[in-house]
């Protein structure tokens, strides 16, 4: 649906793996949520564990909520060396979670190798520009979310 079937250039893997989608997440403080989405990226082999701290540092200097109930946490520039391959991780909060005074329903952790992070941020922002898209995602299954971002079903 969103046509984000882009593959990681180095390893020919999808940017979003089915295991990196978490539905019905319970609200938590921003640091805890960032650590969780970062852990998902780490466990799927996208980043080294130190990238999680870089995501927290980014949030201190530049909040990653972009409006429409979306937050896109990612690491600071100097943490690029801790990215093994590009990838994203998705957490859905049907009831929202506080992100510095704004309620967000969709948190997408991003690890963009090289200059891919700008492309990933741009595509996600374009795909989710309409608040109705975010509301719809909160009611989707993991397979539907995977299909939205990759253009194919789970195997």
C-alpha cells in the first residue's frame, strides 16, 4: 500500500522484518519506548547495542515526534558507525504514548546506513502524512503493516 519495498542495498534484506513489528504496545515513558524500539533494531542485526544510547542522545537535542501522532527515533550522526545495515522497527500504541507533551500512536525506530536515513525518513513522512493513515495502522495486523511497508505478504 505504501510501496516501501526498498531493500537494504548491502545484504538484500527488507528494511522492515516481520519480527520488528509490535502491536498493542502499552504507553510508557519516552526513554523506555526508545530503548525498546532500539533493542528491536539491535536484535534484528541492524545496529550495535551502543546505537540505542545514540537514539536517546538524538532525542535530547532534537525531539523526533513529527506530528500526526508519529515519532521517528534514530541515532545521532556520529553513531552511523554503529549501524550494520539499514532497518526500521515499528511499535503501535493504540491508546497513544506521551512523547514530550504530544501523544504518539506510531513509533518507528530508524537505522539508516550511509545516506539512506534521509530517504527512509522522507518516505515514511510522505506515506504517513495523513492522520487517517496513522489511525488505520493502529487497527492493522502485523502482516498488514509489513505489507504496507514492503509491498509483500509475510512468508
